[in-house]
C-alpha cells in the first residue's frame, strides 16, 4: 500500500464515494419486515438491550446532554487529527451579557465519566444512556449517518481491574446481550428467520491489532477486517489507536478517553498494547464488516499524558476534564458506545441504516436506495 492509501485508510470504515456505494448496496433486496413491523421490532429490540445491558453490567439509565459548553472540554473529537469537528453555536443569552458557546455532542464519552462522579457510582456500578448526537463530517453511506444514536455506557472500576481479563469479561457480557436480543426479535418476528442470514455466533474471537497486521501484512485495515471476518464471523479487535510496526495505528482513536498505550500480552504471550477495542461482525446482507461497538478501559493520569504526548495534543491538559483525570478527581472507568441503529440494522436484516433510523440523506443516495427497494426513513 502507498502512504496516501494508508492515510486514507485511517479515516474510518465508510466507503469512499457513491460510485463505490452503488456496487455495495445489495441487488434483489426485499425487507423481511414491512414498515409497521419494523417499528415494532425496533422498540422490542431496543427495550431488550437496555434492560439486559443494565442487568448484566450493573448499570442504571440516566439522562444525557445533547449540547455541552465548549469550555468544558467534554465533547468527543472521535479521532486524533481534528478532522471531525462538532457543530458549534453561540447562545447570546441576556443580550450577550451572559453568553454561552455551545457544541452539539458527537459522543458522550467524557461526559459519562464525569457523570459517574456526579451520581456517586462506586466501583462495580455504572450508567447507561440513550444517547443522540450529530456527526456532520461523516460520509453518508449504507451504515453511516449524520445522526447518531448509541447506548453509551460507563462503569466505575478499581485500579486492579485495568487489565485485559476484565476488558474481555465485559465484552463477553455485552456480546451475550446482543445475541440474546437477536433471539428475542426472532421469537417475536419469525419472518426474520432466513437461511441466507445466519444468526450471530454464541462466542466471538479476541484478536490484537498487532496480530491482525501480522496475519495480513499486505492488506489495508479495511481488508484485514474483512479477511478475518471470513474466518471468524464475530471478533473483538484489541488495541485500536496504538501505532503498529508498519508505522500506522489500526485506526485513529482520540487520545483522551480509551487507553491504547498500556503494555499487555496476547494469549500467545507476545507483547501487545491497549485496553480497548471494537466488536465487528460479518453482515451477510451488505457482505461487509459491520461495527457494533467501540469500548475500552479509560485513561488514567499516566496514560492520558502519554497519549497526548504521542498525538501532540498536550494543550488539551488546560481543560477541566483533563485536569480532573490528572489530579485523580474522576473515577477509573470502563465504557463504550453500542450503535443502536447499527445493531437494529443487523438484527432486523436491513440493507441500510436509514431503514431503522430517521435522518437526512442526499438525493443521490435516496434514488439509489429506491431503485433497490430500500426504504430509507426521513
């Protein structure tokens, strides 16, 4: 791969343009559920996931902001290169005597950790949110929307739980909820049982980003993920953000929430890095990789400073949120975001995110979907 291709590959898993998307959207597609049944199934699955995620991880549902104060530093910039910026606006308030500069949330990652302290969550307790956000810099394709909905969750932990075993145990608990949600909607809507679309496997495979590069050294990240999902239909890739031996991380990750620098060891005993990762599955309808969730053990004072040094963002330390971590004023935690529409798209056997999520779409995409009997909501 060329350097240009490597850099482009870091931008994210979305497709590059609508010419490419036209080759990806399935032909001869017909939804297994009609629009009314789809809405019923959406809320059946949503209620199941929320109830069982809270039960499995000992979480409680809490309210979550849609907008935050710019000066708080709690908004999520999603990656380390500043290419995905939040929507920002000025609230004049009292004829500009007491104004507020606000941003629309891109994710609630940092806010949740502060909320653990606000709601007095002790180790082993956590929170879950029905989060809504806007990410204006996404390319709008079959599984990316400017409107984002997630089950954003966060849990307080102890220092001795900042390890791979605890991370994996948490991932397995989340996976059990997702597999259970699929069983639940299949029971309620038998039409979804279709031999073309295999059910999720009971277990998923854990792999480090370093291992994946060794397995497929000549492939781009997207193609590495595709290749491994041909072998294992559900995987959790560990250590996303750490710079690999080819000089690039598996994917860009922000420096101030997940810990991707901590030294660890793989099951085979090789040196590895990172206490975070993504659950990816194979989507038999789109015949592509399908990201369900990003999550990880969060940075402590030492790893925050190291990651900000690596990314050249030490100026972030001026923000109250980052100062609170440096001064051990926030709980140690683990957390993540499970894409609601992504999950529903997979469980309900849909070809496009817009079939389960109301958002805005360009005319070219709507025309493309209509020609394939894909009914996007708007």
